[in-house]
C-alpha cells in the first residue's frame, strides 16, 4: 500500500479547525477526568528520587519563573514541562490508550500547562488544546502499534511528542502551514527506547517529560522561523517509515484519519486502578477475583499460571531490587494480588518486596503466552487468563478480557476521586486533595498548579511509596 499523500497537512488542518471549536461535552468531561488523574500522579511522584534528580537538572539548565514544576517551585517553561512530565509517569499511575499502548496525559498536560501559564490563555483553550494533543498522540501511536513497540520504541514518547507539539501550536494560534511544520520538527524529536527494561533504568520515567519539553520546543522553533518537513508522517523517510515500516502492513493510516474530528478515540483511554504497568492489570484482576471469591490462603497455593499476550508475557522479571522492577513484574504483582487481594502504591516499597508470603507465591507463578490473548491484543483488549491450583488440587480459572479501568469496564468519577485522594493526601494533605478534585470538575484557571506546589512544600515532603 502506498503511503497517502498529504497526511501531515490533513492532520494539521484538523488541529487548526478543532483549535477554534468547542469540545463535545463528553470529551471535555473525560479530559477533566484525565487532568485529575494526571495531577494526582504528579503530586505523588514529586518527592521521589527520579523527580528530585530531574528537578535538579532543570534547576541547573532551565531556571526561571514562567511555570510551575509541582513540588519543585518555579522554572522556565521547558523546565516545568520536563519535571511535570517525568512526574506524571513517575509511579506508573497514569492512564493510557490500549490500541496505541501509550500514556498521553504525562506528555500533553505538562506542555499545555507550562505554555498556558505564561500566555493569555483561557481555561477552555487549555482543555481544548490538551484534548487535541492527546487525541493526536493516541491515533499516531495506534496507527503504528505494535510494530513500533516490536522495533523497541516507547510509544508514549515517540507518539507523544507530536501531541505535545500540536497542543502547543493551538495555544500559539498557528495556522495550518505552520502546524505542519511543527509536526515536522516533532518528528525529529521523537525518541525513547525500551532498553530500560534490561536494567530497570529510571530513564523510562523521563521519557514523557522529554517529549513534553521537545513538543514545546518544536512549536516555538517554528514560531521563530525554523521549518520542518511537512510530509513527516507519510514521507519515505518519515516517522512511520522509520519507526513502524511498510504502510498497510506495519502501520495503518486509516487508524490515524478515520473519524478524525467526529469520533474521539481519547474517550477510549483507560484509567489505572493499580500503580503498575497496564499490561499486568488483567492478570491482577483475575487473581484478586479468585482469591476473594474462594477465600484462598497463600499457603494453600501450589501454582499460579498466567496466560497472556506476548508483550505482557515479556514482563516475567523476578528481580525486585527497585520499585520499577516490581512495577513491571507479572509474577510479583500477581503474587501481591493473591496475598493482599489488592495492589496499592505502598505495595512496591522495600518491605513489601521482601514480604515472605508474597515471595513464596511469586516463586509459584508461571507466565506463558496465550495464543488467543495474543491474537486479541491490542484491538480487543489486554486479555489474561489465570489458573490457580491449590495444594489439595482444586483448580480455579478466571479470564479477563478488558481490565478494570478500560472504557468498557470503567472507574466511576467517584472511584477516580478516591484514587486521587490516595495519591495526594500522603504528600500534600486532605485539603489539597479537596481543592484538586474541585478544580478538576469546576476549575476555570490554572491556579491549582501553584496550590499543589505550595501544599507539598508546606507539608512533609515524602513519597507515599
């Protein structure tokens, strides 16, 4: 299949048109849901060592007073986006889009917030720009997934930078030709490798921050006169050719364009109930259901077999030296689910990783690729089938097609508020959580960013993990 001509320009036209239009009510509400989820995760991440390291870097190279880096005071626009984007992905609590296996909020919101804080931007424009950026990044990621992941790229970063650039272009009120150039520059910023898995490198947390920062830079460089290739998406040396492969085989332009401006795939993003890799959630759900329904005791478990799709089955790590290793481990999180009948942020601390009951069950967890699950992913969910065999040979099987939090199995607004409270209150206090929840549903400005920053500094700056 020949790559469609004019793809980048068509996308640019939509960005400009939507930037001047109102969002559908349901899309605006969902964007506010995602904003609440994002900011709660940023607050919870802000005291952690990765956040501290990236903030120190930003304070050295991106000092300023233009925008708020939550938990770390004021920085330049690029510095604030870098820090907040890193924090959005810092504890694996951020939402995602299953068909594209990416997390749009941690890239898009920090870029929009940082630019909007310095410009004369209404809150309606902030929400609209964020929705546009997230919609685009979800569609670009889905159009190339899983080929991009199989080529070892991190979709959140490589697709997210286009969304951040588009969102900022909306705030700059650019016209279509300028936006096409912005996307062209974003393509040269697209980066992020999955090699972090080999050594549990914390650079994974940094990827969304980098993409957020680079999206801003792409838009501002065009505003200053630099040009980019306006065929960056479809070109023979463009993004999809480089990161995915052959058009119609490895990437599918219709996924990017069909229904664009009419159907919002952003509405199909999930919200995580558990702060760990989303690929693990189906198995966690299934294990919790079995453990609770059958009142299973850890000592009675002989084996736990987890069948899932191939990309998830790669997360079979059993080294638990770091929080990240445990958040990416199917055996560990399934063992947590069996022993504690839930998975929370504090379940990844050092004492939990050393828990004898959890370790004992983890040693009995077997992970394999389930052919049906592999065929279904990503178009039909993130399936997992868990089989628990007890020492008395009783066997219980549970299959989850769409984990809790998916659009077909969603968290309610009330459940989302509960999650936000669990993340925010240990770091910034109950009042800050109250204010954040109210701002998410009813806010009309970005004052909440400084409110959260002040609340963190006023309290005990410590991580809930």
